[in-house]
C-alpha cells in the first residue's frame, strides 16, 4: 500500500463503511429535518430573539432600559438590527434576584408591549412566570409566552397559557432564581434536563397546547454550575429528540466569564457569539441574545462560509 492514500474503507469490513455512512446520514437528516413554523417564524433558519429588559437589576443591562420609552426605543433598535423576536421582561431572574410583585411587573411590561406592537411587525414575547402577566400581555398584543419556570412557578400559568392560545417557550431551571445556583444537583444534567422538558411538553399537551406551539430551552445558567452548563451546551442537539424547536439563551452569561476570565458581562460578546454559533451548528433554531447586530453578522458569515456562497 506504499505510496497510496489510505481511506476508511481500507480498515472496514465489507458493508461496515456503508452502514456507518448511512447512520451518519440518517442522524444528520434527523438533526436538520424541517420543523413547522413557530409563531409564524420559519424554523428552518436560525431566528434571533433580542432581549429587552425593563428592569433595574438584570445581570447585564439592568437599569439601561427601565423606563417605558427607553425600552421601546431599545426594542425598535433591536428590530432594525435584525431581531425576529423581541423578548420583553419585567422581572430579573438572574441568580440571587428577588421576585417582583405582579403589579410592578405589569407596570413595567404592558406599556412597552403596547408601544412596540403599534410600531413593529416583529414577534413580541413576554418573559414572565406569572399567569396574570401572561393574560395581560396577550391582550396587549404579545405573540409568545416565555416562562423560565416552564409554567411551573405559578399554579395558574398552565391554564393561562392554554386560554391565551399563544405559543409558549418552556425553560428548564432547578429551583428559584434566589437560590438556584447555591447547590444544584443532578444525576446526569443533560438527561435530567431532557426528562424535565419532556414532562412539561406533556403537561402542555394535556391542557391543549400542541407541540407546534412549543419551544424548549435547556436553561443555561439556571440552577447549573459551570460543568453543568458546558455539558448542556455541548449536547444541545440531543434536545431535538423532544420533537419541538430548541432555544439557546447563553448571551453574556456567567459561564462565558468563567471560561474566558471576563468579569464584565458587557465584554462577553465574543464568547456569546461562539456559544450561539456552536448551538446553531447543532441545529438550534432560536438564539436569545443581547447583541443582535453582532449575532446577525456572525451567523451570516458563518453560514456563507459553510455554503460557499456570499448569501449567508
């Protein structure tokens, strides 16, 4: 065999290479198989969800957009930068944060949703754990309900979501934001998160929320230490087995600071882009980010390089 280039076929028994190739092809087909639209969005292309925090204490941008007009202006800016979804939140759920009274959360988010609804056709989601906020947001024009507790925090949330008829985003979190990162424990974090999300999908189906109205989010940073987060990030493709679109929310989060030794959340943009691209490479359909323009640009160049065409 001197002078000849070696190939995998040289070491495979008859039919073995063909079987391996077929298995790889089948796995890839399952990973990138078409999904039905979610909230009217094409899930066969990565969608960008822009974060609009109407809070004084969010971990990255708390206080920057905590007035109605500032939040509306920021939302419109993200829309211009290419966001497909604007995620409006009135309660910080960073580790160690305190709960916000429902009246205060309503004051923060409803006027912003109404203001954006009249000025953009982008999809609007409300980031809330409370049934009353879900109901009021739906009436104000929200298109999507995004609950970091997967509709478990408020006993009335599942019913409120079903009655609204809106699509839902279900996120895994172990424990309450106040104490969730104190001592999280898992048998196997990747599989435990999968099982939790599968159970929540079934709970939604039981009240009439169909799978075409569900997105799952493994919950980076929510009741997870660094090794948990890295394990989940590296296994994002597994969650396609749930049969619904998958969302990643890792933007500017602590794990990026821990990996890169960057304390300032606003300086974690490069790491955030890497997390987004690694998840999209695993077929993730939605990335939730602070930095929409940078994310849109990174995705476009990455996809163009893969496709060998200037169209990303």
